[in-house]
C-alpha cells in the first residue's frame, strides 16, 4: 500500500528509496497546498492552462501508481503459487490499483469541470467598459464590482435587475463596503463624457415612469439605443456600470449578474439553506393587481429551505417593501455561502458548476482572476459593511445624487470595523404592511448609515413572536 515498500522488500533499495521519497514529497506538497500554499492552489483553480496540466499530472500519477503496484507484486510473487492464491493475489493487486487510480480519475474529472466553468463564465468577451490589461488593478486604491440580480426566466419579458449592489473593495486591506440601491430609483445619471449623457441629459427615461426605474435600465436602455456604446456582449450591464458609477461617484470596474432563473437549482444542489425569518414572507402574490400570495413562509429561527422556498424568500414582496426584499436577498447570499461546506461542494460540484455557468455572467477577464484571488484572501479577514439607500436615507423618486455621492465618500472614509465599537443591538425589520399602505416618508440621512451585513440576518425573537401572534396574513386559497 505504501509505494516503494515492495521494492525495498524485494531488495531493490535504490528503486524503492526513490519511489518512497517521491511519494513522501507528493504528500508533503499536498499538505502544503492545503495549508500555507492555499493561495497557490486557488490561483491554479482559476487558470485554465494550469488546470489542463493538473489533469495531465493526475493521469501520470495514476499510471505510475498502477505500474509501481503491479511491478512490486511481480517482484514479490513466489515462482510457484496455487491457483487459489494466485487468484486472491491478483484480486488484491487489482483492488490496490483501483484504490489509487479511481480517486485520481475522479479528481481529473472535477478539474475538467472546473476548467469548463472558468472558460464558460470568464469568457473574455467584448465589453464597452473593460480593458483587459496585464495589471488589471494597477495602482487603484479600490476595486468596484457591480453585483446584479436579474429576474429573467420562463414567462418573463427580458431581464429586470431588481438587485443592484456595488461592492467597493480596498486593494490594500480587503475592507469591503456594499452599497445597495433600490429597484425604483429614478433619473439614473450618466457620466458627462459618455454618449449616454447626450441621449439622457436629465437621467434615464424610457417613456413611462415604471419603465424608467433602475431595475428597467438593463433591459430598456439597450432596446432603445442598441449600438450607442459600441461593440459589447452585454450592453445592459455597461449601461448600469456607467449609470450606477455616476450615481455613487465611483468608477465601476466589473459586473457580475446572477439570474434568478436557475437559482432554486443552485440551492437544491447545495442541499438547501438555513435562514432566520422574522416575519411572514409571501410566496407569490402580485402587488400591482392585489392578487394574494399562494402561501407564506412562517417566522422562525434557522428555517431550512429548499430551492423553490429560498427563491420565494428572496423574491417575496407582497405587502412588504423593496427594502425588506433587499435585506432578505443579502441574507440568502450569506446562507448560500454558509451552505457551501467542502463535503457538499465536492459531492455536488458537477451539478453546481453546470448551474452556475447557466445563471452567472460577468465581464471580469480571466487575466484578472489571479488578482481577485489575492483580494479574496484579504476580504475574508477584513469584514464587510453595507449602506442601504432606503427611504430613510434617500427619496428614490426624487434622488439627490450629490447627497448620495457624499454618503458614499463618507462611508469609504469611515473607520474600519476593527476601529469601531461592536454594535450588539438586535435589528428591527418592518412587519408586513397592507398592499395599500403608503411607503414611509423619507427622512434626513442618518449620521452613520454603515451597518454590518449580518445585522439584517439575525433572529429577532420579539418581532417573530409578534408576527406569530398576529397570525398568518390571508392567502389566495384562504
């Protein structure tokens, strides 16, 4: 079972010593990759060229394993053996060969899946807002990534981006601030030097108010001006990068779009997720027509959800506000990250990779992935804060973009979480309102709108109990 031991037992000391030394070096290399060399391992996993060499290496190792086992057996096999002993010996040798070759073959298949995933998602297509360079971050102090959640799917006309979040990441420390914009933000501005500023001098407008909201820019902008930005594989994302960047006073470097069509398959592939629910969350329902939801998700701590339930949790808006949904979507993302334990990822990786490739698109070039790997290791230890531009902070119907830019500037200049006193107060999320209830009037911007991303995801027993005491709201089926 130990490579080289059979050679040593047969008196082939040099051959046995070399084989055993190579085996020990291989084990040491694997231990290093799992500990101090993790960054190198992750860099390898995002490089399609390196992944191909990994496949070749695994094939060579599997072949060498088989050769060493068979050769060692032949050296130790007695000249004369009974038929029964020869059969047993052959079966043992075959089992040992399979024990080494099968894991290598499985690992090689997973590496090929990873290679296809990287090549499929990071396909280095055309972009009107990205220039691929050898040093993508350069001397930038921050990298800004636009995170979009689209609602494309069966029965839906085009894609609306109901989730719009900008992750602003310090390239030196990894400190990250998320800026969440409401779907109903109006008059999205564009940079003065952009051709979009000429056709939308007063902010984005597509004929009617409902078609001119932030969540409609991705679909309606390119539909009206399909070639205004030049060659690009995703004009809607370029529209939003320019507009959201101008609104926040930031330069948006890249985007990542996750389409909710296929989201439930992703959650099911992970074996489900667990979230805290502090109020009744509608499943379906139409706020526009007043059609009641089919059901409600019951309040509770650590509620286990399958894919369809998680999708309803992230999407439900009947009787609630967009800001409630924005908070739940962030919680859903956190829950998906928590559900991704190594055993589950390994067992379901092929399904996860296929689902991810179907629902994720981005303009991050493959050449920038090494830099993002380094950045990810910093982010992991730096913590994440968020600013939610809700009705308590801005008026989405009449946004003051100078004020928004000032809030962003102040947030990025604020002390890091390590320098702040921890906030242990429980969050308070509004209880469901009736569909006819008017939204709260916007108030003066808070002095410090920065919060920890986990606050909205904590369980609030008082709020949950109050919701339970009030009983489940009415459903379509009574």
